[in-house]
């Protein structure tokens, strides 16, 4: 992996990104985008598509210009944009809207998403309530960093008239809850601007924005693909209007809407049928949508706890040694502390010597520091888990417990320790979440594998795309299946379920299903690897949150995951709020296949910030193609700043 600290200016960065050359001001804001440098497609007379981070539709009438979805465009050359209409609030759709407004553009947005435009500052000021202990994902954090004035909020049934054109508004939720479609007749053709409902025949741009609870669920966390039926219904609503052309935010112009939509439905149905065959939420959310589910693998015969493992409370299990000392797995509920204290007082257990953390989720970690204080226990995790446990605020992940936990004993993949005549082996076990490990405990010829939340009887817990669950060889659940096939445990010890049976036959069948899923995702997403369409953090800022004094030097890394089998060139620019300074605001990394690359930035915060919280943006050009301001970082200020 090659990376360098950026010494070049943003102007140099954007010259290097030849496919999408952009010009930057010294303070990090855009000056303009030269129209001749943006890929353009003349769709109809008076209708042009400008391809930047999204497809921006440019309509010209009577010397005036209307824009639908701006992406990273500024004023599209020397044109003055009269109106900018937005299909939804995601930042890749509208990140240049502030610059448009400064030049006099009037903005129209979906009524259900107005607050993400004109109250974006308030949204970010209260973002901790979303980031910590997060089980809901709508709205997504992929929204504007700063507020902009809204001239008109539109909803289904409205008509936006402009220079003789009538833009009919359809409510088309799915990609976001408030997404809309604009229908307009241009040169005798009925054109539908559909946002991100579909990208190409049979394809959509990404699926993680469709994470939404099914009816009967208590949160979005369990709802992988929960908005798919809304997407399909919205596309049907569009087809009822008999459009001649579908123009998506990402992807290609489609001239056969019915065929394009039907192919997408087929791929989505295939994905969900595959997914629901192993989805463990079906075991504990019985009787909810979808009603016609494919059959799961039948449950295996139940098994009992080994004599040397004891259930404590909630997610906490204890390995009990002959001298009554214990080594526990996870500690997320106050009842675990109460029960350990009671057992000690009753003489049933001795010292609590170790704590193994299976993954970072709050229901597994929230009481670990209390257990350390109360019992003097030392924490053990596998190496890939170390940083998110010690530096949770550096991450933007679901179910995040925001308190740092010091790890005394990080362990490498496959490393074994001996504890009280037990053989304990650590494994990187990225099943339910990318940040997950497993522990194989052996005693007297019996093998028990602590799987955290990755398995049930019989299904797997990959129901949250925000957990970064990858498909492919030697990653995600395929890696977990192979580890279990290689280690051959007698019992799986699930944090919530307790002892579970395990079958090599079921593991192989599950692996076959995941390999088929990988093929479906490669058909469904128009990317070099399907994981780009299912990973919301393939570009991320590290640390995600940090707290500094005004005027401090701030360091941020852009971390870019290359899911593909080919090397990838990532060019990253740091987009700074007003008042920040940096000598180098752009850099690049040549990232090998299936590797995460890094680009480092340093910037100086304003000495007199106007707010207690600033949000910084990371704009990316990948292999010459802009993906816009994909990621953000939060900086909080200490000291006297406005409240």
C-alpha cells in the first residue's frame, strides 16, 4: 500500500484527476467546475446530462437554465442556474448547492426532506444522538454539512412550472423515505428523473440505503433490504405514467423503462430469496414480512452447556476453571455485573480474570469497564478488533458504545494462550460485523467456539448492511464458515442464544448460498465488485469524531477500501469549513486489490470557530471518476465557542 501526505494544493490534485478536473479555493471551497471538463450527454434538444459525481440534468429554455440534482457541479460553466430541483437529500446529489445558492439559484427539495437542507446545521449538532447506540439508519448521515435556504418544498401531486415546462412531482420513497421523481415532457418525450431508485437495466447503485425495519421490527438494524418493496412500488408508480426515458442519479439513461425495471425486480427478488434462506432474524421475528419466505435450513438438534461453561446474564458467558476463577465472554448488561457479584459472594465463582469481547456492539461492551473496575479483569480481543474497542469515536458504525475500553491483551489471528488448563485460540471472525472475532476454547478434548452474534440455529446474523458484511473468498461469512470447517468445534457458543449445534454439511450449504449471493450482487451493482454496493464505509474518515481546542492542528485520514481484484487509484481532497487552513488539502494512494489505503491530511482549525461543531468533507476521485463528497469527519471544539 502506498500513500503520501499531500503537499500539493487542491488545484494540483484536480489537474491530476484528469477525468473530472475541479478548481479549489485556498480555504477548501470550490471555485467552479469547468463545463468542458465534465462528461456531457445530449439526451434531447434542450436537455443535457452532465456526468460528475451524479448525473446532473441541465434543461435550457428562453436563455434560462434549470438543474436537477447538482452533484459536485457549481454553475455548469458560465451559465446562471435559475432553479435547482433535488430528488433526495443525499450529499452526493447536492454537495455543490451552497455555491449555487450564493450565485442566485433557487432551490426546490422534497417536502419530507426539507430539514436536511435548511436545518442541516441542527441535524449535525444533534448527531451524537444518532451516532451512539445506533439502531436506526433513516435518515442516513450522508447529508449536507451546512444549511441552505429552500425556496420551495415539493410533494406528490405538485407541479413546478418553469419557462413553459411542467415538472410533475411523484412521491417515490425507497432509496430515502422522502425521495421524489420529476416527470416532464421534453421535445415530445416523457422523461422521468428518478433519483437512485434504479441505475441501469437490472441494477441499482447501492443497497445499504435500503436498510429499514420490516413491519413488526423494533428498529432498522434488522431490516436488510427493508425498503426494497418501497423501491419496487415507486418504480411501478413511475411506470404507470408511461415514461419514455428514465434518468437516474447514478447510471445510464434508460429508453425501455419496463424492461429495465423488470430486470431489477428479478435481481432484487433473487437477492432477497437467497438472503432470507439464512437470515437469523426470522427465528426471533416470527410472522412478519415477507409472508412468502423461502425455507430456511431446518434447526439442528439442541445441545447443552458444557460443564465448564456457565450462562451469567444477557450476552455474558463464563468459562469456569477448577479453582472457580472465570474467564468471561462479553459484558453488556448490568445484570451480568450483579450476577457475577452474587456468585462471588456465594462462593460459587472466584476471581474474574479475563474478559473476551466478541465484537464492539453496545450490548456486548457497555459494562466491560465496570467489570474491570469491580473485579480487576483484563480484556482480551483479536487484533482486528483492538482499535474500535479502544477508540470507538473514531468509527461511524451501528450499535456503538462510545466509551473507550483499554485492551490489555490483543491477540493475533490463530494465536493460542493457556489459561487454567484451557487452550484459548483467537480468530478474526468477520461475520455479523467487520469488527468481530471468535474464540476457540478447548478442554479435555472438547471444543467450543465462541461466535458472538454471528450464528443462530440455523441461520446467520448478517441482517444489517451498515455492519459492513462483505461477500467473497476469505472475507465475511465465507471466512467464518471456513474457520469452523477447519477447527471442527463440537459446539458453537452464541452470545444471545447459548450453546448451538454445528454441522459441516450446514456450513458447506451456507457457503454455497453466499457464493451464489456474491454472483447476484455482481449482477445487481454496476461496480467492479459487489461489495462497493453494499459497504457504506468503503470511503471513511478516521477518526470520525474528535475534540480539539480552537486553533489546533487536526489530523484526519481518508481510508479507502479497494474491494476489487485490481489496483485502484484514489485521489482525495479535504473540503474544509470556512476559517480552516491547510497547506496540503489533496493527496492520493495507489491501493492494491482487496486492501484499505490511506491518505493523510493536516489542517488548522479556526481560532474563533462560529459553532461548537464543524463537519469536514472528503471528496474522492476513484480511477479518474468522481464519487463526490462521500465521507465526512466531525470536529468538536472545547473552550468558549458559540452555543
